[in-house]
């Protein structure tokens, strides 16, 4: 294999020209890592392993990249340790990783590290709880990114936190504005990538929004299902003139959702997988209309 061949394998994989041969991708990236020692390829291989849920190998190659002070790898390691994705929650390692990432990364990757560092002070993880510092950090981040340009920016993560600060301060109209901005941003992110973490955040935004604002049953959109499935057994909507029905089962701790002939075990499962004609509902959400509940 040559460097040119390895890069061609990667191009074909990302363009899905070759059918997505994961074995060849690993081989190509391992070759590039060995010959170039470029940490971006170490990070890229870590990301590939993340997509197939091999956190052990993801962590291995992220650690390899951090030996070259690759900022984005510190950021990703922070999330692994913060949420215990490798099986062990380690707030000390998470804090250290996010701190290093915040210094080494450029915006917007820097902001992903910074809002998580703020969470440490909010929750009292590893550092002493400091609500004033948390608020100042979130306010400062919002001032830097209140007009986001890219879906890769942690704009909804920040506005969700700032909205909750506004709710605590009884500034409800400000909170509603922020939550609606976050909801609008998230729907575009989810159209592109229905990642579980993004789905979870959208659910938090929607339910927080309707906790401080009345729900309008005459103006239901797809994302309002986060709120509706907990409260209604039968929901219907139209797509291309056809009626589709959703049935819910709230008998367990987590609501189950039936769509078509498939039962989804949770809201997370539904929003991640539900389809019409092989099209994810999250990708065609704008074309779904006339939602009704019973």
C-alpha cells in the first residue's frame, strides 16, 4: 500500500463509493499512522472505532494522538471519562482532558470543552461547586456564539443551560426565546445526524420549553412528539397525503412507541430509528404535518 492508495481508500469510504469496507479503512489508517505519525489519522481511526462502539480502541488511539498534543483528542477523551463510556466515570481525567482541549483547540471545538468545564462547577464534579463561576462561563460562551454559523458548534448545549439559568431568575420570556432557538438549531443537526446525545438534548429542550410555555395543540410539529408521547396514547400525522399512526405504552418506566409494525423501546430508540420508506423521520420532519392526538 502507498500513501496515495491509503488516502483513496478513505475518500471512497467517506463517499460510500466502495460500499464502506471497514477493514480497508482500518488498514489504510494504520498505514498512514505508521508512515506519517500524523495525529489527525490517529484521531480519525479513534472516531471510526467510536462509530462501531469499540470504546476501548477509540480510547487507545485518542491517547496516542494526545501524545502529539492533538486538541480534539483531548476533547473526545473528556467525554469518554465524563460519561464513563469506557466503563469507568473519572471526573479527574475528564476535567484534565477538557482543560487541555480548551487550551489547544480552536473554536468551535474549544467551546465544546469550555461548556463541559462549566458543568464541573455546576455539579461539583472534581472541583468545588461554584454556581457563580458556572453562570459566568455559560454567559461568556453565549456571548461568543450567539450567532452560530455551523452545526458543529455547541450552541444548543449552551442555550439550554442559559435558559435554565434564566428560569431560575424568573426571566421566563428570555428562557422561552433561548429554548426556541435551541430547538430550531437542533432540528437541523438531527436532520443530518440522529446521534443519541443530540436526541437526548432535543428532548430536554422540548420538555423544558413546554414546562414554562403553554403547549399549542393547533400548531404541533414533529419534534413536539418528545412532549406528546408521554401524555397521549394515540397520535397521528400525514406525510405525502397518507395518514401514519403512533401508539404509545406508558405502563413501564420508559414509554414504548409503536410506529407501523415496529415497537420502539424508548423515545430515544424511536427518534433514532423510525422510518417511512427507508427515510428517517428525523430527516423528513419538515414534510410531516397535520399532527393530531387522542
